[in-house]
C-alpha cells in the first residue's frame, strides 16, 4: 500500500503532503467527505457530459463547427466588456433619478480598488488563480466589494498573466530567429569569399567541391527531417508551419519567423482536437514543437499522436467496437471492427502472440490534475499501484509539457508489471507516455510500446515478450473533487511462459485488465482521503498519535512492497532461483543475501511461493485469512491459540482495508508473547493479506512516532484473485438442464524466512525442505478449514 507523499515531511495532527488528492476536507464518513471536497480547477460553466449523440444529430455538430469562429469572437467581446466593468466599481442610478436617466445619457462613475484591496487580491491569486464561489464571497466581504467585482478582477488578472507569458515567448522566439538569420548570413558571406585554411588566401572553388557536396547532402537530409516535424506540429496549430522551415533555410529578404503564439486571445490556438461530442470542444492546446534532434524523436512524436487518437476513440466508441458479454459480465473488444477502424501503429502482431483487451469506467475521489501528475511521475505512479507495478523509471523526456503543465508532455518509460503469482512472469515493457489536455477538466494519458520503432531506427533491442498497444485513461473532472476515469488496456503477449492455471485469466483481460487498474486506483484514493482527514475513523485506536499512525503505515507499506517483490521475483532484489529435486513442481524457491540493510535481518533469505485454485469465493477466503480469531487454524506462529488485535488503522470504508497489530498469547510458560504487523486490502481486482513478526520494543518506538526504517522484518502472506472463465472449476446444473461453472479463487501463498544469519553461509537441503513443507502444510490446513480438500 502506498501513501504517496502524504507520509513524508508532515507534522501536526494531520498527515499532510496532499500531493495526490486536491484540497479535500473530510468529515467522519466518506459521503460527507466527497460532498465537501472542492476542486479549484472546476469549471461549472462548461458541460462535459460524456454522452454519445445519435446519428441524426450529426448535422448539428457540423453547423456548430461552422459557427465556432463567430461564437468565439462574440464571447471574446462579451468577456472583454465584463472584464472592463469588473475592474472598477460602477455606481448605479438611484430610484429618484430614473426619470432623468430616461431623458439623458447615463454617466458611469468608476471607483478604483485601494492598494490594500489589490494586495489582498494579489495574495489570494498567488495561492489560487481560480477561486470558487465560496472563496470569492468571503473575499468580497473582507474587502467590502461585490462578488462580481472579485470575479471580474480574477478574470482580468488571469488574462494579464497569459498575455505577459505570450509576449515573453514571442520575445524568445524573435531572438532565436534573429540569431538563426545572423548565422545564415555569415555562412552565406563565407561561401561567397572562401578562404584556404592552409595559406589564408582565396580558395579555388574546385577545392571545395567535395565538402560542398557533403554539405548539400546533409542540408537535404535536415530539410526532410524538418518538414516531417513541421507537418506533425501543424496538426496541433491548425495551420502549416512553412514559415518555420523558411526561417531555418536560407531566408528571403524581410522574412520573419512566425510561430502560432498569441494573436487571437487564445494563445494562437485556433483549432480544437476532433474528439467527438463527448468532450464538447472549445478548449485546445498545442504540443510544443520537438526540436529535430534525430529521426527517432520525430517518430516518437508521430507515434504519440496516433496512439492518443486511438485511445480517445476506443474510450468513446461503444458497439460494434465494444460488445457487452452477458457470460462474463463485461465488455469484449470486437477484433474485426478494431482492425477495420485502426491501422496498427506499432506494426503487425508477432507470430504466436495473444491479444487481451478491456475497458472499465469508474468514479474516483481525485481531481484530473492530481491524477495526471501522478501518472506522469514514475515514482508516484508506482506508489499509487504497488501491487501492480514492481519497478518503473523514466528513461528520457522528449517534451516536459507547456505553460508549466503536463499538457503535451512526452516521456519514455520502462516498467515491470506484475500479477502476484510465481506462475506468471513479470511483464517488462518499454513504452512512450503522452499526456494531453483535450478540454477544460478533460485529460488523457496514453502508453504505447516503442520496441518496433527502435528496431526500425537500428537501436539495440532484446526479445520482447509483451507489447503495449495504445492503452491508458481519459479523465474528466466531476463536482466535489471527484473524477470520471475511463481506462483502456490493450496488450499483445507471449503466453508460452505462463502456467496453464492462469492462461484463461490473462486471455480474458482480467489479470492485467482495466478493471484491476480502476479498482486499485479507487481503493488508493479512498485510503488517501481518509488518511488526510483530521477525524480519526470509527474503529481506530485513538491511543496512537498522528505521527505513530504515519510510522506504522510506512512500515506496512515497506512490508507489502517486499512481499510483492518476493512473489514475482522482480529486479527490486537480486534473487537466485533454486532447482531442487525435493521441492514440489509448482513451488518456486529463491534465495538472496541480505547485507547492510537496516530494514531486514542480515543473512540468507529464502523465499518460497506457490499458487493453487480453491473452490471458494474470494470474499470468503479473504475473511477467513484476515480473521485473527481463526488464525490458529493455519498459522504456526499463533502458538495454537487465538490472537488479539491491539492496534487498528483504517485505510478505507471496508473494514478489511486496514493495518493492524496482532498479539499472540503464550499458551505455556515456555512460550513468549510476540507481535505481528498485518496489512489487509481488498477491491474488485483481488485481495491481499500480508504479515510479518516484529520486535516488541521496536514497535513501541514506531507507535510513538519513531523512524520505522530500522525495524527489521521479513513478510509472508497471501494474494487472492478471482478466477476467470475457463478456470478448472466444477460445473453444476439446475432442474432445466442448464449448467454453469462454480466460481473459485486463485490463492498465492508466499513465505520469506531467514535460514542463516551469516550472509556467507551456504544453503542446506534441510532448509529448503523445511520451507517446502511449511507451504504444503499451510495450504492443506486452509483447505481443511474451508472444507475443500479435493
């Protein structure tokens, strides 16, 4: 479980560092919290309801496009008039003067803001350029102004800042153009009077023929590459960029560098991306022109545009592209319709690869800007999805966005995606991530693999087991700080290394599908909303201080991360796989050395994990494993008796999403009491029960707010995933002869144990056999307790 920045550098009674969710005050329940949360970037005047119009309404859309320019002009004049009137306080005509006002032109008396009022307005503008109605009302009362005056002042201030930014950008571009023109003129002058580098005299033209030929070839190549980049950038600016090519090529007399920056009141952006009726249009932002630093970068820009267009269409289009299946209860991609609508942007599917595709829509308690920042930051992205992302990094930034936002940002990333089972290998993907703002409060982030492009450009590549077709999410702001997220996952992969038990789960799009991403996002955002609330949730132990809660949650976060790394054998740790003959076939045993790590005991760490199918619902299995009163039925650490929960920190509305501290009582004088730190979580994509024995004095320090990084622990636990269609479940029939499959769960059991306290020691056969027997015994006890031995 990740806590993002909310667990770092915070003080006081709250948990601070709200880097994920926008300013959200919370009460005792989540319903009130969602109602009170306010998004400072909301635009209540813009309707962005995502509804598909009927075919008969297409004509209206055409007419709306034809009248777009005229409507923009009218709206600009109205806003100009309102802004001018809002800058000053106009005294109205009194009732006694109405007759006189009807007979003569009415004079408007203007009242300028006082320096104190301007200072107060500027101070709030620095903190919040878009205040909501409540903030404007409070400010107007404090400054003795009308609310509309405050509203118009902020409109004028934003317009002023935008104009200043555009002027600055124009100045920079003009300077760059002058520099290029001067360099060009100096080169042309040098070509007219060539000088020999050996003697310093005038050179013979014939002596430069070979060099001149090379320059002509290089110039032709650069011009072709420049034309390619300009053609791509023109898609954003809505007009050809021939002037840019002219300014870099030998210029004509009196030629000027013209870039579409600020002449029409909208920053020179005169077009809208054709997103369809769902996004309403009206706001458009251009992608900064990527410098022609090589063919590969221009290819990345072209790929980003194609991938974004495909993602938006796949998120909006329903049938016949997406067909809802009553059998599996979700949408299924119509591959024939997909092939008809789209051209493969990364090439044809490799031989032997399978395709998985899924789409899911959900509402999460996070605003669009915060979610976009999380997705574009590799560390925060991994922290938001700790059970799905084993490791990730940003390898290159092609464009950081424009105007201080993520709009137009393009970056290359590497990620290891995981499904918590030793029978499913980690998916390594190298991909391009592109972020684009399509309308006010509407963003899209798309991923697409780049291995095919690197093969074309001659860059070194390795064998690819997974290709990420255009996938990602479209995020639309909703009231009260919520967002509507439409997630699309589309992947091609090699299933030869996947165990037959998990192949139906992956091919159906459930294992790595959109439903799992949305469910994990909703659970994490709900957790952050509760943790940032100043009110202690019902059921939490109030004796734990705010700093103690933070320390316990950080310790639980590290415990869960190490558990996932041990299950999936990601590159977070350097594991050595053992092929022992005395280990069951489906049990994977690995070892690693723990040296100079204060969060782990030093020595040889052995990890063992296996996955089995059980004819038990995921909810029943999760409730059984997390119940401390039933722990003695499967856990050898419980000393054969029940455990007692002595601390509880809620992480969601569901009581099962929490971090707790358990204590086992000694059954006789020869046994000692011990503490177990446990984290449990559950959503629609699966559930997790992770635990580790901890030292009592160390936990006392943590619960009092001490540093948890020095608490040594080795985690063990369970991962539960609902089985997919085609899993090895029995079928039952009703009286009519119809049969249906009995649903079950895929249970992963994993242990990490310190087998020797010396890192240089050798692993013994007895240690491997002991861990193998521990896993087998635990699985058998769970089956017996749930009465599903066979």
